[in-house]
C-alpha cells in the first residue's frame, strides 16, 4: 500500500509539473522550455538537486532546484545553446550541452554518478535531439538558412516553402486592398488564416495571410530573425491558425559585439524581355540596404540588438490596353454594330453623344495594331515606385539567475505608387501606404521549482490605406461630395476607372 501511495503521489506531482508547463506554453511560444528528471545510477529520483542552466552566448543563467520527485522545468528561455549543470552532494557534477530552438520543449533527463562534487562529467549528445514533449510536425528554419539562402526581395516568409506540403498560392486579389504579400497553401488548405507569431505575439495582417500589411509585397527584417519554425500538422491549439503556424523569434545581443552592413542591387541589365516588351527592356532599379549591430550593455546582464533595412525600387511595367480606334472616336462603328444606321464602306455613322464624349476623350490614342470592331491596341511603359523602411530594436536584461525581462519594438513604413492597378491605360495610378508597429514587453521570474510568473504585454498596430491620385470631372458622379472618381463600362472596352477597392483604409489594433 505504501508503494502504491508513493507511486500515486509521484504521478500526481508529474501531472502538476506538466500542467504548469502547459499553462506557460502559450505565453512563451517565441521561446523554449527545458525540463526533465534527475536520478541516480539506480534510477531513484534526486530531490533538491541544484540546477544551473546557462546560455553560453549571453552568460545569463537560470538557477533552480528539483522538486521532491526529481523534476525540474525552465520555461521561457531564449533560443540558443545551453549548458545544463546538475550538482548534488555525494555525486559528480554533470554538465550537458543542448541546443534550444524556438517553440521547442526539450526533455533533458540527467543520471548522476557517485563521486566528489568537484568532479565534472561533460555529456555531449550525438545526433538530433528528440522532441518527446510534443507530437507536432514542423520544420525549423535556422540562422544559416536565413543568412545564406537567396531570397528575392529578402522576404523571410519565402522560406516557408522549405516545409513539406507548402505551396505558393497566386491570387488576383493581391493589391493595396488585400495586400501584396505572397500567399501560401499548406496541404491544400486555404491560402489565408495561417498564424504568424513573433516573440509570442500574433502579428498577422488584417486579411490573415502575412505579417503586418506587407504593403510592398515583402516582409523585411530577415536579419532581425533568429530562427523560426513552420508547423504544418498536429500542433497544439496554443498557436491557432488554419493549416499552418509560423513561429519566429527575434535576435538578441550577446556578450560578443557583432554587426553587419549590406546593400543588394538589381537592375534591368540582368533582365530579359518579356513577350510584350518593346525593343528596349523597361527600366528596373532595386536597392536594399541596411545593417545590424548588437552587443552587451553590461556583460552577462544586459544586451541590445538593432536592425535597419531600407528598400527603394523603381519598376518599369509594359502596359497593354485596348482603346477606341480613330473611327470610333468620331462615331464611326462597324455596320454590324449599328444595323439601323446608314452604312458606307463597312462603317455606320452613329455620332458621339455629348455626355459620352468627355469619357471617350479620356482614353489615350492608339499606338498599336487595329483589332477591329472599333478598338485598337495601346502600349505604354509605366513606372511603379516602392519605398520601405524597417527598424527593429530589442533590449534584454537579467536581474538575477531567476529573473529576466526583454523589450522589443518594430517600426515598418512603406509606400507604393502603382500606375496599373486602376487599369493598363495608366490614367488611374494609386498611392498606397502601410505602417506596422509591433511592441512586446516580457518579465519572467522563477518563484519555485513548480511556480513561474511570466507576464507579457504585446501591442500590434497595422495600418493600410490607398487612394487614387487622379481626378477627372467626367467621372465625378457625386460632384461636391469629395468622393473619388467612379468607374463606367464602355462597350467592348470593359470597366474604365480607378480600382474598385479605392479608397480603402484598414486599421488594426491588437493587445494581448
């Protein structure tokens, strides 16, 4: 009976530690957890064993002791390499090195051997460390992949495609209203609704298919990302999301000074003509530049990291439009289009209505082949201009071995002047602006082997707005109302006017 009661008590304690760990998990999805059991060579549990978990890059230590069942849990640890040291009277000190990745829950069980405490046993794990605390299927994108794999536009979200079952999804909805960021489908799921987490904060944009609003079509800041994981199946409800969840952690400073400076340049000299381009390839210039710096404010205590990235782009676009030909502008249309009108030389003179003429005159003159039916081809090279500035700042501080905090702020502002979103004539260019602000504050304190207080505040604000910058009295159907131009349908030419989704404004404030 005594043995059964002991086993029941032990199982109850294990369950309590697991429940405490699970309660903390949602609050620390941007970090990781190290837990396990300390035993002696015979398998008996070791209560009150002294644990020191040290981040080898920052020197920050977490100190705790095992409970009466030999269990320990160290949640909310920053990603990196750790030395797990265990000390107990009458046993050799054991040190085991492990690599903690974002969102991981490592189980590091330690078996002590008898000897003097002054003796140290270093354990090096061979091969990949097993994830026994979770059944989720995920792919880890580490710093080497982030730094070395080529990324068009330096958009770190493109690396989602490295996870199995993920495909890029193209949609005609991409633009200032829905956002220009690429969409992804995971195992055939809808290309929206995936969860995007950064340091434990949900930073999805309004339409839930990218981080923030991605007004220029890219998610900058790849140099500020330490690593991220893409979870595609059987992950827990702590992440939410439809089909997949992206869980990322920003970089922090260390005891060593480190930094970088870069510029990436691309221009039309490296481009080939597409089918519709003329003899000259449209001009294209893209510059992405920036730098990072990080280091200690106080050794083993305080650290900072700052990242800036700028984007400047001018993209020439060959626009192909269908416009009225010279005859149609004068009221001459094919006889088949107006059988009741007098026909001469295959053309019927129907005239031009005085109310229609101002709209007809807005179309540019044809400069290409006549397509028949009163329409002809118009070709022009228009320029899309994009600018974006992205800044990340992060400060980490360790008050003691059991108390730490960090603050991270991201500011991202971008603008795009798009000449073709309102149609290929270039008459209705659209100006769109976006601004993302992500703030996270966290304070963590280990109160006892089974009690951790972790407080986090996150504020996410995304803004996106777009408006047409042209103004034509012929399309002002609500004069004096301050409204922008409307659109009209003109015969075989289709809809004529600015984008149907302008003006539009989306503001999102999220607090957690």
